C-alpha cells in the first residue's frame, strides 16, 4: 500500500486537514500516524474497526476514571495507534485463520517493540509510545515485552490493555464467535490484579450497562454495525460516508457487495484489485484527530 498516495488523497478529503489552510503541523503529523495505523489494520481481514473500538473504549474508561480532558485525549490517541508494530508481522501470521502455534505467537509478541522502533524520533512519539510498547504488560509480571508489574506499567498502557483484551474477547475470529459483554466482564473480574489492573478493571466492569458500550461493541464507527462476508467470514467495513449502490469488497476472498439500506448484498462478482486498493476512511480519521487536537491545542 502506497502511504504517500494515501496521504495525498486523504489530505484532499479529510475534515481534519481541509477545514482551513492553516491546519497545524502537529495535526497533519497526527493524521499521518492515524492513516498509517489504519493501513496496518487493513492488512488483517478479521479485525476491522478494532482500532476505533479500542480508542472509544479507552476514552470511555479514562473518563470513568475521572481523568482530565487532555489526558483522556492522549490515551485515545495511544489506543488508536497501539497496534502500529503489526506492520512488521508477516501476512501468514497476521491473517492466519486458525489459532497461532507457539512459534507464530512468538512472532506476534514482537509487535510492541517493532511499533516503538517505528515511532522512535517521531515528533509526536510521546503521545503514543507507552501505549504502543507496553499495552501487553500485565500487573502480575507475566506480560510482554518486559514483564513489568503493577504500577511499573504506565496508566495509558493499563487502560489500553484492558480495552484491547475486551475487544478481542467480544469480537469474532475464524475459530470462535465473540463472547457476550457479560461474559467478557466476568473474565476481566476473574483476572483483576493478574492480567488487568484491579482499580481500572473494576471501573471498566462498572461500564457494563453504559449505553455507550453497546454502541462500540460490534461496530466499526458510531452507528455503523459490523458486517461480515457471507462467503468466507471476514469483516466488510462500511464507511460512514458510503451510500446506497456503492460497492464494498471482502478483504480476504474479494467478493463484491453493494450497499442497500442497512444491508450488504452479494453481487456474485469478485475484484481483487478493488479489494486490495481499499480507500482509507479519512472521514473517521479526521473526526478522531480533530477531537483530540481540539483538546490538546
């Protein structure tokens, strides 16, 4: 995927960069990082909307924890960028339909350090490096890459770690269906103080009946439920700006769908070129960037 062409196309269309000609350099840099994160996520056909969900869940938890608006915004940024290092994971591992074996899991476990190295020296690195590098650390010291314990793990990484795991539990994979919210909350409760920060985990469990949670789980954007390819199962993400009659493609088998109301109708055609040239959701990225910049400016 040509990131330069994506950036050029995105900056022509995005609300974050087209509101005015004096869009700040930091805003443009943040937009480019979000665009890169989107491109990384687009490589995995089974995790569509994961970054948006983890960012919204992290924002929700940070607000419930009583953090100030600027800290909440920084946490949301780190959450959207947390999987940046998966750009260095081979497709055979990242898109595997079955469970990973021990060697493949070892490869996956390198993504936090890859992401940290990618971000090193970037002008906005401080906004996301802790979330990227440390979101798989756990309070019991059994996480990775360093085996940190308790409050040795920065707040942002503890928050993103909870939200990342919750989204993984409630999202479907080729080898299992996503579990109900209530069951995922039970698992978090069982792992308080071990896999999950005890205080933050309790606050997250307290969000179980929050209406906002139900509008994040199973969605790829606010009000946009996830839809799956009826041919092979992966997620077919519908951008908010898509309209009736627009074509969407399965990222795995390249089956074509047309939008009709709230549903996707299979046309029976396939188009690998169109599927592989997926357009970044610059409207969603622009909204998220604008939301954060408005607080941090």
